[in-house]
C-alpha cells in the first residue's frame, strides 16, 4: 500500500509522515531529501545548475541511499553522509531550481518507484499527482504562511541556531512563498493538490491530531 503526503514547506509533512509510517509499520520516504541531495551534490561539484546536459551525465553516477535508525533517517550520497548539509540555507535556496529540471525528476522518480516495492509513506510535492497517481491514500497538507514560517524558524533554531539568527518571520515567509511559487509553477510535476486527496489544514492542529486524522482515513481505505 502506498500513502502519499504532499504539501508546501512548513506544514509538518516530515514529522507527520514519519509518525504515520511508524504507526503503520511502513517504510518512510522523504522525497524532498532526495532533491536536496542532488542539489548538494551539484553544488559540491561546481556544476552550473542550468546546464542540463552536464547534469544529466553527472546523474548517471549519482548514488543515493537512506538508513533508518529508529526515528532518525540518515541520508548518503555515495559514501558521504549528507543528513545535515542538505538542510543548509545554500541547498534550500537552490533546490527548487534543481528540482524543476526534467533529468533530475526522471532520475529520482526511478528511485522512488524502487522504494515503492514495499508499503511506503512518501512525502513530497508530486507524490499523489505525478509519481503515484494510483496511491490508495493521498493526503494534502496546508497551513497559514505565518504558522508555517514559525514552524520552520523553530526547526531551524533546534537544528542550526547559527543560521536561524539570519532569519526573522518576514524573511522566512518570503523564502517559503518564493519556494511555493517556483514549486507550483514549474511545468513538470508542479506542487498541486491531487483531485482525490484528503486535505488537512494543519494551522490549528497538533502533530498528533494530524497523524490521527490520517490514520483514521487510512483505516477506512484498508477496509
Ligand atoms: O520537503 P522539502 O522542503 O525538503 O523539499 C525541498 C524541495 O524539493 C522543494 O521545495 C521542492 O523544490 C523539491 N521537491 C520536489 N518534489 C518532491 C519533493 C521535493 O520538487 N516530491
């Protein structure tokens, strides 16, 4: 069974998807981390982010893997652990441009389909629309921009206090809006709500409330 959880940044997708996967005993797959890992690798190798032909060749050698240790998922590009660097401001500011490239999406779609051989909860932007249009359960999370920005700031404070000092709420809202705009207007697999998705506005809900809604909804689909 495939569960897809799509939506813009700051809606709680990652925390919710992990908890849902744990409760269902499914594999958890953060496809945003895959796009971030490609972006990190391209920056690391000084490849121009608009040169599709060089990027295409580079991707033939691209090796990505995930390791799940309890609640922590660690990400690797070949043998290098990239769990932290893929969350840097530099990667975040380039990832939407990289993820709009067809060669990048095609490479990652293949990987995502390999993961889907097992029961999986996928979180991303195009999981329920482009990658798994036949998924049994499709969720779309939304949230007010202020709430989403505050969540991102809190997360940054926890994970990278130094970078957090460079942001305030307005700057974070602008960054989220810029990414939403790029992600939802690209021509290939834009961020959009699947027609048959269960939509949850997470602004005034706790993580556990959102998780419960999804688990209850999933139970109705499994019957
Ligand atoms: O979810 P996260 O914020 O880590 O995603 C980073 C970026 O990866 C998004 O802003 C988007 O550009 C890209 N992405 C995508 N398709 C997905 C998941 C993420 O284009 N399925």
